[in-house]
C-alpha cells in the first residue's frame, strides 16, 4: 500500500509539474505574439513580472520562469536591476516550436517574418475554433479515395512530369468552361492560373503588382495572413471599414482620389472574418471606381459556395470590362482541403506580371493535385456533397449562436462562410482571454490580428466549421467561463 501511495504522489507531482510548465509556455507565447504584433519592439522594456502576472492572471513565479526561458532562448534579454527587454533585431526571434533544441549555429535571421494566425494554429488544442476549415468528418473521404485510385489508370505518367507554371492546360480549360456556365464570365484558359491555395495567390499579387512603399487599400477587419503578407513587403496599408451594408463608397472614392492606391484587397462575399456580403449595386460601382482611379481590385472569394439561404451575387469580376479585377476563387475549403487548389483569374495585362513570380515561387502547382481535383470537382457527386455540406455548416452555425445567446456578446448572423465575428464588452482583455483559453485547450482568433491598425481589441473570430457539435459545446463552455472569470476579476 505504501508503494502505491508513493507512486500516486509521484504521478501527481509529475502532473503538477507539467501543468506548471504549460503555464510557462503560455506566457512565452503571449510575449512572443506581442513582439510579432509590434506591442513591444526592440529595445522596449517588457512589463514587470508583477504587471505581466496581473495582466495574465498568472502567479509571478510563472511569469519569472517564462521571462528566464525567453532570455535563454534569445528572444528577450535581462538587464541587471533594470528588467527584461526585447532583443535588438540582430537576435533571432524564435517561433514557439523552435525553442528546443538550441543549436549554436553562427548564421542568424536578421528579419522578423511572421504569420500571426499560424502562431495560434501551432498550439495544439482539443477545442479548435481558430481554424476556418471544414471538419474532415463532413467530407466524403472514402469516395474521394476512389478517385485517387483511378488517377494513375487515366494518367500513368502523372508522376513523371511537372505541371506548367500556369497550371494543367486540361484543368484550366475545364475551369474556363465552369466560370462561363455557372457565372457567365468569359475567360480564355490563359487567363487562369492554378495556385496552391488562395494564400499563395495573395502572395503572388503582393510580390508582382506592388513594390515596397506603394499604398494599397485593405478592409478593416480582414483576413489576418493578408495583412502579414502585404506588411512583410513593406507596403503601406490604408484601412477601409466594411459593414453589413458594404462600404462607404463616398469615403472610399475620396481615399482613392487622394491616396491613389495601387490596389484594393477585398473579401466581399461571406467576408472573413465578419461574414458580411457586399450588395450587387456596390459591386458595379466599385468596378467603376477602380477604372476611374486605376486601382486594381483583388477579389478573394473563398466561401462562394458556402451559403445558407440565397446564393451570393456575382463576383466583381463579372462586372469588369477593363481588366481592373483580379479574381481569386478557392476550392480547397470544401472540395479537398489537402489538395490546396485555387484559381487566380486575371486579364493578360496583369497576368503577364504575375506568371514570372509564380515560376520563381514553385514552377507550377503539383500536377497530381490538379488531376485529382479535376476528376472529383467535375463529378456528379460533388454537387450532392456541397448541398449536404451547406446544411451541416448551417446547423453548426446555429448551434454556436444558441450556445452564445446568453452571454450578452454581439454578432451579425452570417448568410454563409465558416465564422462568427463576435464583439465582447468594450475594453475586454482578449489577449488575456486567449492565454487563459489556450491553457484550457481552446483556440480562437483575436480581433486585433484581423485589423490593419492592430486595434479591434474587443472582437474575436470563432469558426464553427472545424469543430463538431459535442466538442463545440464543451469548448464554448470553457471560453464563456474563462471570460466570466476575467470579467469578474477572478484569477
């Protein structure tokens, strides 16, 4: 019996030690994210151990250990009797997954590259509400695997060659027919480029059509990685607010006339993160403004087929007659996320600038992925799958809304897409809430990283698409409880 008791004490001791180090890691992530977000920059002094402990609701000893760990890892430095400071830019800022092992190589990264959304996604959690992806359990995986088996019978030399830079000619020709039939858009296959997801398309645009110092318009809020992509190119971001009714076109024209932006990155259909959809009338006027002020509209259309009632209006690309719209249409959310297939449509004058950058980036999206996508996308099974998927996503959205109904938080119920954009009370410490939730294996997206100005601190994005209903119920219970504790000042 004594031996069993001793084993029990040892097991409890190990568990408590692991929980303590998990809290230390949480503090480390908060500090590193603050540095990436620009809250603290070299050579800023970090908040004192006492102040940070109060801010995060942690014990001071936990914060002290986290600061010491970050100092050991070269992220911050301790100055005797002065406190802890962000290291200068010639020191490497490590991602959370890079803290071990510590290699003593002389080459160091002198730039701070970041993807703030990816930083959150790198933290493994059980209740995933930061990923705007579709639950694999909702996809016809077995049916898809049958297509994979057929691919090599149809294309026995598939793995023996590259795709073209623009994408597989057969797929591009089929997609040109698809856009003509479904949306009335006339396109030549040479005006289509197959990319590895919409994010690659955004990156290609940022590196081919704008240069450091150029001005671009970007929605506020918007898709967080788009902010990071453009900011990394040292492009000047001018925010344009989006509302349930679209944009303030009078103000938008004033900004275009005054600032002469090179392009406007927009997400007008089931907008990420808000879920708003820009009305038809504004779409036509936006294209006219683009022509008048020679501003390229980059239309990111990821959720076009994920609607819950009426189908969305035609894309802005439909109204474009002068070649001022670049249309990015992603299919990777619901066809087969693992294939990462998106299509970038642009008229020749713009495509000529984008194609060489694509060649330098990867020399062509993998051909196997394109052939697998084509075989499945144009099958009769796909439309059946999409119709069922819309129903399943709508049910999950409604479930999340019911679970949040008693919180007093506010949101606009979206007509499609994968996210709820939720407003907490003004001044609510969302950064502390995220830290607390990550400790409890719950993830969401803080609104500040979706804002080109780094504000919107009281907003959060909750994705209802990746988490099943039973996990959603427990995850939201933990989120709401953590928010209640912070609101009441409890530690």
